[in-house]
C-alpha cells in the first residue's frame, strides 16, 4: 500500500521562526496602578561618562562610544544623541545625522537616518527617516517607525525585518527571495500612521543637560531595536546576539556582567518594571487579538499585569521573587507560543539559569502546553507507523497514486553535500523540497501531493516563501505584514532570484494540526486565502508574530512576538488575523492522519472520497 523514501527524524524548532497623517498614541493612561508612586528626578546632572565597546555577531569589537551616568539614576545607562547615533550606526548600512534644539526655539532634537551609497544590489534611495525627541512633552515620534533601526538590506523594499538574505550571500542552498517594491499603491492596503511614544505615561524621562539630549538606553532598545537585539551587560553593548553565536560572545554579554545579589534597589525595580510595560505596549504584536486565545485584552500592560496578580512581584526588590514572577508573566500570562525565557536577571548567579528554565516548563500556559501535548501525541502516532520527514507514497493497484511530503520545520542551514531526504529536511527546506519533487516527478501515476505540516512548528520565513513557490508561480501570490505600532498593512509579491519557476503541476493539499505553528501556520494561510489549495486535517495552532529577542534593563533575556505580524488578507483586502490558526476546508480526525493498513492509507481514502475528480 505504501513505500518509504526516508527515515524518522526529530522535530526541529517547534517554536522557532523563525511574524502618515494621523497619529497613533502608544499607551495613554496616567493612572496606572504601580506607576506614579515612585518619581524619578525632575532634574539631574552628569556624574560620569565611561567608554563602552560594541560587539558584533562573532564577538569582535565593531565600535566604541561613551555611556553616561546621571545623578539620582544609580547605574542606569544613558546615551546622548551623538553616542546613540554611533550605536545605531553599528546596526545599519546607512548614514545618519543628529541635531539638538531647533531654529524656532522649541526643545526638539532629531536623529536623521538616510540612504548611503550601497551599490546596485540595494533598493533605490530612501527618503530621509527622522526620529524626533520632544523634551518638553517627553515624547519620541516618527513617521517611518519600522524603517528607522534596520539596515537597507534587512528592510529589502520596506519589509522591515531581516529574514531575507542580502544578494551577496544568496546561494543555490537558499536562493534570494526578491521582493517587489511596495511603493506600488496596490500593495499598500493601509498606510502608515505616525507613532508617538509617551515616556511620561511610564514615569520615564529624558534630559537636556548643557545642550545635550540624554535618553535611557533601555528606552531606545525597547522602542526601536525591532529586528535585532541590543543588550548591555553593565560595561559594553552587544548587537545581533543570539544563542547561535559562539560562546565567547554569548558568555561576555550575559555572564560577564552578572552581579549576584539577593536584593536590588527600589529605583532599579521601578525602572525595570516601567520599561517592561513600555516594551509590551510597543512591541507585543497580537495584543489586539488576545480574546481569540482566551485572554483579557492587554492593550495596557500595567493594568493587565496587576489584574493577573503579578504586578507587585514584578516590582519586588527581592531578586528571586522578581525573576520567578517574570517567568510566570512570560510563559503563563503572555503564553503566545513564541515566547521563551532564556536568561534570568544579572542579579542571579549563572548556576540559577537551569533552575528558572525548569520552573518555566512547570508554569507554562495553556497555549504552550497545548502545542506541546499535540505534537507529542502526533509524534507517538507517527512513530508507531514508522513515519517521519521525507517523501511517502500511497499506492493502489500497484501504482503510486499520492505522495506525502513531510517536514517538521522551515530550516535555513547550509546542507553541505547532504543528499539524504531526512537529513535535508532538518537542514534546508528549499533543498529538501527540490530533491523531494525530483523523486516524485519520476512517478507519472502520482497526481496528488500532500504537504504534511502536522508536526511543523515553524522556522525561517524565507524558507516558507521558497516552499510556496513549488505550489504556484510567485507573481500569483504574496505575503502580508501588519504593524501594530504604525497600523500599516502591506502585501509583497516576490520571486526566486534566478527567475526560474519552481511550480509543480499536481493537485495539492496541506495537512495541518493543532501544533502547525508560526510559519507552519502562515504557509497554509496563503494556500487557503490566495492559492485555493485545500487545507485538510485540524485547524492549525496559530502564531503570526515576527519573533523579537529582548533584554530587560536588569539583564534577563527572552523572546516574544514583536510589533510586526504576518497575516492574511482576504479577496476584499481585509485584514485576517491568523493568530488563532487557519480553519480547515476538510476536517480529518487525528486518528486518520497516519493510520490505516499503512502510513497515510486512511488519509488517501478520505481525500479520494472528498475530491474524487482529482484522483
């Protein structure tokens, strides 16, 4: 009834991903519980400045500048506008200018970010992007928020994130996805709104001292470092840091700055909590859709934190109480499937890291546990049938009639010379699919192909886009991105850079389950709303936010959904949230996913009965 072309392989990256004229005010209450009792200094002065280094991906020093400490703020780092521009300059490939004060006498400082001469491999010149610092009203605002803190190659035609390789790094292993220019009016479904960040809502302040504007580093990091993490370990700054980097860089950033202590000051506890509230008010992309997953609306995080009973613990000066509360807040309250807890605060010793990660597993919320329980159950079922990533065939009358392509993550690693399908599925989705279809093309009797995402937890967005190119010519579909901050809604068409069509002429179906998450959820959304490919099985597990790595002001590291989300757009150009999953066109019970007289036998019979003309 079937033949096997691959071997069982472990699940890869269940929760990876890798996601104008009017004014959008972020936050807006002066009566927050927990905010207002503690007042930071109205005026201050410079205590000292120290030289800090900036380290890049490999742990090498890529720059240096001055960190400033102010009276009444203990060891909270501030940057003047000049040094802030130097730090930002280490995170982009464009030039910048800064200016303090303005000709009309108002206290308004600007940071201007513009296109440098980057050669022919980059998009056409950008208009100037300017970030405004209004000291009188304690606000920061911008008309082009998402474009500010990203390199040109990372916002490739305004996509606003770094999931697409620059041309110089494109290869046959993972070809470049070339995005169309979104300046085409038909691609802009909803234009940007002005983003205004009101520091006063959080009791936070920036200062003008001797003609220089000073901004807390954490305010910049929480507000504008969208597609990359920038952390400070008490001495130096680290950009683009991830757990994939070498131990030297990771160790310096997160361990070298540790200062174990049972207590922290009231000022630091208040500052950290207020930055945390601002971070989620600004960056949590699914905050307007929480009712779809059974949670309270969390458009004002401070109110919701106290309503959940976590507020006083997150404000605690006791280190252990705070760190445990942060774990519960992230994994029980946020619980969006993307959120993970990676490092405790700098006041905890290195030896406590495993302790808090174990605690996190015990307090995980219903969504995280549901995703895990579903994939474990399906893994057991698939294992019983000796199944796993690869290409599988169902035959009838001694002819292969249906092929099932199974892979459990969208992976973007260098496959080297690997040719085994199971190994390729774990390394590089494009190369895996390329070889899988070469295998299927050898069987002229196969007319139906199932893309099995039932255990797919997501991964690299560019690999998701490449995979879709095997189902349709890319100019016939697009991806859509929505920003919670500037309210923009944009769709992008794209193509593989070599211009060769990857499309295969089969009857396609996408098999999803309650653990098809993130890119494993975005893939079927495009198939359903644009390609008319049937979604079969059980409704997918959801997830659409771009993942953001973040450091709190006291050194804790975690990941969560950011201000950008991948979404669907229906035929009338209406926004469709996919956080709760993609509804199926044909429901099939879990017991029929892999079972029958052989692997996928029942699935074959179900599809044949429902879509007889395809068979």
